[in-house]
């Protein structure tokens, strides 16, 4: 991997950005707990009078299994290499992965901003630890290298070009935990997927449940066709209904409609994801990787944060599921 260096003062002079917090490249979500995380690097504008045509982000140690989001009009290139140490992700040891991502060939005008997204897992990190996403913004006449790391006790805002940083939070459970992750929406086409979560499985429980919200911001209807995960042999979209005073759960035939301009919520006691032939029971505080396949938006990958079991029954009572 090439090392990112500051351009010379003469080269940078015409493209330096205003030295204030609003002008800095930053992470949209600067705090997160260990587990699934979507890193969105915000480039606040182009260069002084010039468009930004390349953005490179170095992946810090501790952010693993990274997958970048492609951007229309930009060419995506990925560098891979060995991590400094092995990381455990979903019970498996991960030793290699994405180390840098570059979006090039685009044009971000000086008077506009844009976002560059990566999804991965925060692993082997401790509360209070900071991860720095060194970012290189390139224009026609030079570069702006957002790579400065503050010294102990130094305010990052005092730096001319601070690297976008993430602070690791202590692990929490419960509603507040779920709320935090609900703010990190996954975008697929015109769809915004949020509040992705699952419940811990009770001893002897044969299947697990997952929940999320899908907002269709577009003008065309879409449809959730399938769901899959390496954590289970089978995954389906299920609905619940009362039949002869008995709650019955059945697979949704033909996929789940996501009407244009509407929001569909999968929640306990209603529509939900069901995971069968689970390889290992879902544990509170862990994550479950899931791939959703939509008719028009294509595939979307996300992490379900596993919260408390809460007795299990409210999650759809999978132990007494009616096949």
C-alpha cells in the first residue's frame, strides 16, 4: 500500500480548505460499539474552485471484513492485504481483508458535498479506543490529505487536516442499543434499511427471529425476494396471523412488497425474518450477517445486532412455529 503524504505547500495553496470543523472530512457516525458498523466519510466540498475527482480511504486496524459501496459515476478500486493480527468475526479467524479503497473518476464540485461509504465489523477494539480513517482528497491541481492524528489530549479541531475518527463505545444492550444502530441505515437503490436487529435465542429454541424497517424513497414499487445468512441453513420472510384463535406463522409467498413512498416494518408479533437450522444460537451482544435480495434494488448486506431474548415469545414464538 502506498503511503499517503502531504502535498507541498505550493501545491496545496490553491486548494486548501477552510480550517474549521465544518470544512473537515469527517465520519457521519463518529461513535460506535463493537460489531457491525457503516463508516460514511463525508467530504464537505470540492477544492477551492476545483472539483474533487478522487477520494482514497485507508482502513484502520480493528475495522475488518470491509465492503465498500460503489458510487454511480465513480470507479471503485480496492486494495487488500494482511491484518496486523488475526481478528475473530462470527466465530471465524480473519487474517486478511480490505486495507484501502479509492473512488476515482468522479467530479465533486467545490460548492457541494458527498459521502463515501464502507461497511464492516469493529473487532478486537476496546471502549475509548479511537480509529482513524486517513483520507486523501485529490483534485486537478493538488491534494488535501486528511491524515493528521491528534496527540494525547490535543483537540483534533485544532489540526489543519485531521483524519476522520471513530471512538469506540462501551457495549450496551436494550432499547438504547437498538436505537443507536437504527440510526445507521443501509441504502440499496431507493431503499433505506434501518433498525436491523435480532433476539438472543433461548436454550432449545430451534429458530431465531430478525427485524428491520425498509423505507422506499423512490417512485417505483419494489419487493423483498429472499434473505440469506451464513449463520443459518435456511432463512425466510414470515408473517403472523390469527387462525381459529391460534397464532400461526407462515412464509410470505412471492416476496414482500415494498410500495413506493411507504415504509414496511418487520417487528415482533408481525412480519419478521426467520432463521432455521441455525449453526450456533444467537447470543446477546453479537451480530448476525444478513443479505437481503430485492427485485429492483438488488442485494443489500447488513448486520443484525442481537439484543435480549425477552422470553422469546414476543419474537414470534419460533419454538411453536406452525410449519
